[in-house]
């Protein structure tokens, strides 16, 4: 086992701390849409100006500068709009800083890998953990140039981080670059401009507990009436009291609607965001609020009824149910999803696969689902995997973070516990110890199915490796101890089978005191029906 890294212990994943539900704003008049566009454009311009000021402050920012910016925004909007804008600005700046740090770490990993491979002779063999030299002098030469490019880029990013500079694009850098590739994106200049402006609008407000219906800026009554507090320059557009504009349509939340209504009726904080989908020409409203975290169930209690091991792949989830002793029960299950197409389609595919998984787990009576604690952020670089472009595309397409967050949130509603395990060697050892033994004439076993068994056993604390197989000639105790998949604390786990009198064991039956004529014959066909072999309830496989 030399050279293997230490495997981390499994742990119970904490539940979600917030809820977000979305619904469509229907029955809007032309006047309603025009007011929403004006308000969004006006507040979006203020948000862009505030973000620029925050980026200019850099590391010198303090509470006093925050107060100055908020007072400047209050005069051209309102105090609550100003608070929402400044909070969103700080969140965006902090997100940019985290992304900047991740970019630096990726560049450092690339520089280390290339420098190591350049230090080796051309054609030097590598190992599974350490890459070797480059295959040709031509590749070695181009990698020297690549190393200089990465070093220059790393120096610039480090200088920006030390100075507190971040690169932020309101509306998204990807959409900004799409402006130069409209034909590839299938957009016209007018369509791109409309989408760009909609993404830069600002129509979101934080909630306040104790205020009427939980939000004074975007207010929604329990009946579904929506009204917006207009900024000061647009107060002349108000059609309700106190400078508010009431929309014509009503909203209704199909998902968690009763929970939202209870919060609104109790005047508890609810944050709202209004978004315009230019592709469908629809308006949407998103409501979000915080929830108390669900108490974490102890690992032993979660595993009391067995566990379902789930192996995450690029196009499906491979799952298998295990009992409390780590034995695979029933047949493996697969829950496929298609991650091609738009982001809403991919998100819907993931949610549908997880819904089927949770329904199956509930039908099995299992209270725990084991998944791998995957993170491919450091595994996607071209410097690490070289020309294995297809493999890099494979791991880049696996929705590990989104799937983990979705599964945790959905399992919390069904009372299911999610257990995260170390992903080290699960696919390799699962295929080595479980793929062939679990295969049969009517069952096709794959590495993914075997990996799901390994994941479930690791969550239970069992070793992935199966125990020694039975003797090859007759699988009895004559050549050694039996193989029983049982808990380490089970009595008699390592003992031989009890000797049951009868023709199988060739020993004296319990009626040995009788005459010879009443004894059971030596042939199996003539054995009495009460002299039967009794199999222990534990399975013979691990």
C-alpha cells in the first residue's frame, strides 16, 4: 500500500441555509413593462457607478467610504435601494477576489508542472503521480514559450491582487465577448444589445424583518399583489400611494408557496429579484429567504437502515443499495441526464435525475445517500493532462458542485441524509474487487456500478476490498475459514460453519442410538427430508 494517500473519513453534509423560488410575472401591461425597464435601467446605472467606486477604493475601503457611497445613492433613489445596491456591489467585489485567487492558484499549478517537465530529458518516462518529460524537442520548445506566457500572466495577476484591483464586468464577461462573435451565437446586434441591457439592469431588494410583508422596496401581499417603490427621479410614474407603482398582474409560487405565504403574513424578511428573459420575452420574480439549518444527524443513526452509494458520471448517476453489513442488495440503478443545450435545460436534467434517485431511496426505506466529495478545480488544466483533451472535457462537464448543492437541498425536504466520502480509488478498487463477482448471466456490471458499491462501503466504514474467497473445490470449510460479509463486531465472524448433522457433513445423525435400518442412507436422493442443510442468514460475499 506504499505511495497511496490517506483517505479522509466520511462526514454528514450540512443542510441548506436558504431557499429561492421563482415564478413568472404574468398579465403585465405595456405600461408595467415600460416602468420596469425604466426603473431597472436607472438603478443599473447607479449600480455600475457604485461598483466602479468600490473597485477604485480597492483595499483602502472602510465603513466610512461605504457610508459616503450610500448617502450619494440615497438622493437619486431611496435609502433602501441604496442599501441593496451597495450590498450587491460588495458581494460582487468579494466574488471577483475569490475568482482572482483561484486563477492565481491555477497559474501556479501550470507553471510548476511545465517547469518540472522541462527539467527532465526529452522522452523521459513518468509515473502515475509525476509526469515525465516531453515527447519531442518540438513540443519542448513550444512549452518553453508557454511557460514564459504563464509566468508573465501570473506576475500581472499577482500585482493586481496585491494592489486590490479586480476585473469585473456588469452583465458578464462571456456576454461581452459574444458581441464580437454574433454569428456563432446566432444573435443580431439588436438582440445582443437588448440582452446586454437587460443583464445590466438592477431590480433586486433585500428583505427586512418587522416591515410590512417583509420587504418595503418590492412588496408582495399574501394575495399576490406586487408593488415597487420608485426611485426619486421616477416618482412621477407612481400609480399608488407613497410613491409606489402597483403592477397589474398577480403572482403565485407553486413551489413552497405556503411557506412563503407564512413568512409574508408574519412580516418576516423576504428578498426579491425581478429578471427579464429577452429570449422568451418573459418577466420572472425570484423570492429568497434564510432558513434555520437542519440539525445534523449522527453518522451511525443515518446508516441504521443501510445506505445507497452513488457514483457521479458525465451522463448518469450509478446507484446501488447496500444493507447495514455492506452487502449489495437488489439490482443497480442508473439515472441518466443530458448536459447538452442551454443552462436551464441542464439544470432541469440534473433536478429530474435527483428526483428519481430520492424517490427510489424513499421506496427502499433507506435514510442515507453516499456521494463522493468531488472537486475538479485543480484537475482541468491542460498542463496536467496534456493532450488528453477529451478527458479534460469530460471532467469539466461533470456538474459536481451543482449536483451536490441540488442533492443537499432536495434531500433536506425528504428527510434524507447526504454523506460525503473521499473519492480516492473508489472507481479503481470498486472495479478490482466488485465488478467481476457481481456480474452474472443476466447482469451487466460496469466500473460505475462497482464504484457505487465502493462509495457506499466507505461511507459505512467498511473496507472496499472483499474478504478471501471460499475454497475453490467445494466452497466448504475443509480448506479454510468461510467468507462472510458481516460487521466486524459480529460474533462468530471468523469461525467455521456449525456442523449440522446430515449426509452433507458425513457425520452421525442425531438418532445414532437407533438401529442401522433407521439411519439415513449415504445417497443424497435417499436422505430424509428433515435432514436439510441450514444456510446462515449472512451472505457469502462482501
